[in-house]
């Protein structure tokens, strides 16, 4: 149902600095498009506080350092009413320095790194899924299955290492886990890591890497006749796993932050996005849409654009979004509600096996040994 907006009422202007040119242009454009889908939806349902929403987007040219001056421009010259953060953790960290000085609320839509909220900002609220959340689901599954000895691996790049470090810290409180095994991007031979897993009698192989590396791990397992009781790689959830491994993908676990085919909320957003842009949305688009959703939720809860009241509302807000339930630590604004889903390849299909509220099938463990595998139709 659409609601008519008063044509003579002043608009609410939402400002953001997002890369439209340069190396980050493709990701930035998709992020912007997600925000635009949110804007259209919110205006179709009465706007915010009875006023139509408009966007004011400035281009940083893919230079993170420009975000300080450009957010200052949005605040002081453009005099925007509300702010959404830029695309990327480095840009968000720089932008937050300016918004904190100005005591202006900003929703961190696409800055997943822990450093962004490391100093406990007062006016910054994360709606991105933190890198640190990507191992939460598989650790719960491992504990429920009774596995106590873990091997944790990470691709040698910041996001994967941060995810692995968070999982390692959480696992170390109750489980047995050795040092994180870091491997180079694009690694194709994991025999050294397999030897370490065997020596440690690891019951769970938990890795943070992409789908190609997941496939190479499985190929190494088969060559060495090795099968850990639990096999998880964050990128193993990607649909390309079937093209890379065929039926050898069976039993693999992976993490899903956003997939347009998984979950009713994601499918609904994807349908709206595709109707506007004629392509399926990826994670950057979902990040933009969720940032707008959270911002609107805070404004409605506060009932005003007053920045102090909006800050209080966002600190206390609990809201269902495409990523799950928004909820932050009130002292830092870091996201604690969103946790990527865990999927498992079962009989050639990706099934959600965690969290229980979203599951389409129960997880199946142990990961099948090679001599026990049978062909499925």
C-alpha cells in the first residue's frame, strides 16, 4: 500500500559519500543502488516522519582519505539531515572521525572491520555484518556435535584473518585449538595443513577463504584419503562449488551473509532490486538496503531528527532486516545481532542448517569419509 506524501512538506535529505568512479566504482554503485531501492520503498510507504526522502551522494573517486572533507561538506554546506556511511572499512573509519567531531549520527553500512569501532564511537552504528561474526554458527554446530579439537585456517588477507582470529578467541574458551594456519590466496595444495590436522587429531577443519580454495582443500583431502569429521570453509556456500567439485562437494559447510535465493526477506528484496535494476543484488546492494532500513528504524523510534535522540534510539533499537535482527553494543555501536547463516551441501543442494530458526534441514555429521560416499541422483 502506498501513502501520499504532502507535496509542500520539506524533504528529508540523506547524505552519503560513495565511490562512483575509480577502483571501487562497481561495488560502490551496487551499494548506492541498494540505498536507492530503500529510498523508493520508504517513500512508497509514507516517507519518514511524513516527509519524502531524497539522497545526496558524493563521489570520493575511490580515495578513502577524501571522506573526511566530503562528509564535512555534507554536514556544513549541504546541510543534510541524516547520514549513511561510505563503502569500505577504511573509508568508514576516516568518515567517522568527521561525523564524531560534528556529533552527527552515521549508520555504518559497509565497514565490517573491527577497527572501525575500536575506539568506541558515540555516533556510529554498524549495520554491516562484522568479519568477526563469520565463524559463530559453525562453532555452535561443532560444540553441539561434541567436537572438541579444532584446526582454524585463514586466507592471508585482512577480512579472513579477522574472522579466523575471532573464531579462534571464541573457541579457545572451551575447546582445544592450535595456532591459526595462514595460507596464501589461491593456494592449491593443503597437504601441510592436512598433516597438522592429523597430528592434532582435529575433529573440525574451520577455514576462512573463498570457494576456489574450498574446492582445492577437498581435492587435497581426496588425494590424501583424509576426511575431517567437520569441514567448513566460509566460501563453500557459493553456488560455484558444484561446478568446481560436483558430488565431491557433499557434506561441505559454508557461511552465507547474503544470498538472493536464501530466505524470504532476501528473496523479497532481490525481486524488488531486480525489478528496478534488471540484475540480481549482491552483498553490497544488501548492505545499502539494510543501512537505509536501520536508519529509518532509528528515526521512527526517535520520532525526530534530533541527533542525540536518534543516537539513543539506534543504540537501543532491535529490528528485523534482510541480514537478521539488528542489535548493537550500546557503548560502541558495533553490530552484535547479525550472524551469517551456515549452509551445508546435502544431496546436491544448499540447505540452511544454522541458525535453527532459519534451517531448511538438520546438519549431517560427520563429514562423509571417501570410501563411504555414494552417488546421489
